[in-house]
């Protein structure tokens, strides 16, 4: 059984269960990884900045695998530190992975969120953050994993697809599922229109899931995630 509460003082709890007085604990520390527009990151930043949201987490750093993206600009506008590790700047993929791991670890995250991060992390990263590394995917896993979840769902002709927030494991889009929401496919959808509607739902799902993990703690038994 993996047991990995996000919020700092829940770490002493037997199964990551919520502690009395949870509202007074410090916010869980999030490091968010992005590769593109960063609208999911923005949803996390907005929730963290809203004093009335009771979100229970703060974004302490944003990392990317490329420069010049809106995701990094969103972080900078919010005053959140950023770092970039481009694969091509490293002699090997394990070197890149170790550098990424070091930068994330330097911010002492309780949870690491891959929010549209389009690189597969390696062994160092998984060893450091397994059980607290979260990914959001624009399909209802285990259907349509991979980089083209929206396109593949459309091509298959499904009538309902959606989004999944899950713990990341070494195999892409495979880890225990934290939360899912469904989105109907319309006859006239193309990849862009469908992805846009999925992302509207996905942002709310991600904020809700991360907030619950941060506030309430969690435990993972086999493939099942329990949030008290
Ligand atoms: C999201 O749909 C995510 O699931 C997928 O890429 C999209 C990222 O969108 N992997 P954004 O950068 O958060 O706007």
C-alpha cells in the first residue's frame, strides 16, 4: 500500500487521513510542470490566490521543457519562480531527467503536477516523486492514453470522452486514478472544439482533485485512491 499525504503535517498520520484542525495547516507545496499554454496551471494559480477558495495548496514553482511558452509567462505574472530544462541541452535523457529532478526537489514539493507537460520523465524523477506525481489527461483512462487522447477518441467514434487526473507511474497514463469527469462528443466536433470543452471541465477537475489531496490527505491501495 502506498500512503502519501500531501499536506505537510498529514505526513505523520497513519494513512494520510485528514487531521483535526486541517484548516490551520500550511498549504501543500505544488510544483507544476508545463509545456504549452498552461491554462490548467492558471486554474491552480487562481485557486491558490483566492483567499476564499480554501484550496489548501500553493504553487511554489513552475518547470518547463521549453522556453517562450505562455505557461511560463503565467507563472511569472503570478510571481512564481520558474525553471526550464530543454532535453536538447543535455548529453543524454538520464542527464536531463536528473537535472529536472534536482530543480523540482529544490522546491520541496508535497505534490508535483504535470499539467500538459509533454515529456516522459525517467527513473530519477519517478524515484524521487512516485506517489506524489500527478498527471492530467484529456480522455477517460484507460481509454486513449498517449499524446493524442482527444484525436484518438474522436477517431474511435466514442460518444462520451472526458478527462482523468491520476498518479503518474513509469508507464505513460497508467497510474491509479484520482478523479474523472465525462464530456459528451458532438457530431460536429473536431479535435480543437472537443479539446476546448474537455479543458474547461479538466481545469475544474484538477483544482478539485489537487485541493482534496492537499486538504484531506490520501492513500493508495493497489489501483485505488482513497481520499477521506
Ligand atoms: C490538457 O488537456 C492536458 O490534459 C493535455 O494538454 C492540455 C494542456 O493544456 N496533456 P494547458 O497547457 O493546461 O492549457
